[in-house]
C-alpha cells in the first residue's frame, strides 16, 4: 500500500511538474508592424528572450487599430498579450484602461529615457521618423530636392511624388513646404486657418501625387519609377539602400518629424503577467538595443543608444547629426484632432 501511495505521489509530482513546465513555456503573443520590422525584433530581441527564458514568442502583425484591442477587452476575449501602438493610440488606450500601467520597477528610471519615449502604460518599441527621399539615378550628383519646398516644385524637379495617404505626416509636410518651421507647426495647425493653409498646399501638388498606404507599396512605387521622390519611414529606406543596394538617399536636413511607438500589455491578456515580465526584460538597455542594431529606428533608453555601433547609429533619426533637423510629432494634438482631420483628408482625396 505504501509502495502504491509512493508510486501515485511520484506520478502526481511528475504530472504537476510537467504542468508547471508547460505553463512556463506558454508562448506570449506579441503584435507588431510586420515585415522587416518584425524580423528585426525576432532576430535582435525575441529570439534572445526565448533562449534565456525558454518562453516562445508568437509574432502577429496589425495596423495599430486600438479599436481591435477595445473590442477584445470589452468582449472579455483577449488574444493579444503585448502590442506596439502609436503614441496617440497609447494615450487613448491607457486612458480607457485597455493597457496595464507599468511601474518604475518594470521600466527603470524615467530619467534614463529620451523625452516622449516612456509612458504610464508603455515603453518605446521604436523611435521612427518620416523623411524625404529621392532616386539618385534620376537626380544625380546631389541635384535632387533639398527642401520640402523643392518637393512641391514640380517644374524644377519633374516627376510624380509619393505621399502617405493620411492627414498625419502629410499636413506637416505640406506646411513645411510652405515655410512653417517645425517648432511652429502645431501653433499653425491648431488654427482653422493653418489647416486650410495645409490643404491649399496639397491642392497644388495633388495632380502629381501617387498615394501609398503601406511601406511596401511606397517602396514599390520608387522601385518601379512611378515616383521619383517620396516621403517615407526612414528605416525602410535605409534597409533598401544597405541591404538591397537601391539608389535612394534621405534628405535629413530638409526637416523631418519623429514619433514613438510603444509596447503595451493588454489588460486581461491571457499572459498579462508574462507580458509585463517581458517588458521588464526588454527595458534592460542591452536587450532594447537589439532591435536598433538591425533596424534604423532609435531606442527609448539613452544607455541603449550608446550600445549601437557608431557606423550604424549614423542611420538613426535620433543620431546627433540628424536630431537637430527634427521635431517631435505632437501627440496631444493628434489625439484630439486625428479623427476630424483624417475624415477631412479622405474627403479631400476623393474630390
């Protein structure tokens, strides 16, 4: 009888231990922006996490729609664990209780982060920028556009232009083309006259624009020669130049805007605690630097930036050589005005 009990107890222990191991190895679902962005996170960050912890990471792709998170939370059927969201979506989602607040114990000291890269509910997944680029096979020997006013000058610089098919980013570009400085941008856009001024500039260039809505589409337009210049996300252009040897250059000193996407843990996620633990691990500078070593977006933590090789760091929007031409997107402005301005933009496009 004692032998039987010992056998049963041993078997129970094996089952319990197996259950714990299986639980510890449950994958965390991380939702990002897809393509080469996701690959850089896999190669530079998530594979290292799995190697160190034994916890697999499942990557999914999305377009950043906070409505998807809201629907999951409200239905009590959350499938996402950790998501990367744009700053305006972070503001909305955190205020609605869709994301888990992060303590200093998780993120580290806020003083160690660049301005705007740490939030009550999130830690920067990347700091990106929207820049001007052109084809150096078309405009040789530095003869291409040097300012956003040049981008708008279709007589001096003939050919179709690519522009991102949304109000945010595009309105800023239009006003820079009309001479508005970065530091004055949101004073101007905060007035009805300023918005009208931006749309008046877009009227001037509309017949010469090929709109893009995904980075892949924007690159294809450049590759095919359908456009000779475009706005773009900086890292994708750098990837095309470095990895694919494409004839594109970034015009940093024309002026550009930068923003931050944030990793956030979804409230009620099936692996909510594990998601928080993942972000605690990610907030260590050495781990955070893994992404930016492979993809030309900046980090949140200052110490992480120092770990990126100087030659590659020169491609980042947050480098000393480039940041002097940059202005941060105003998250408060876009949180308050995005819906109305995007609606007006879509109506304007359809005319």
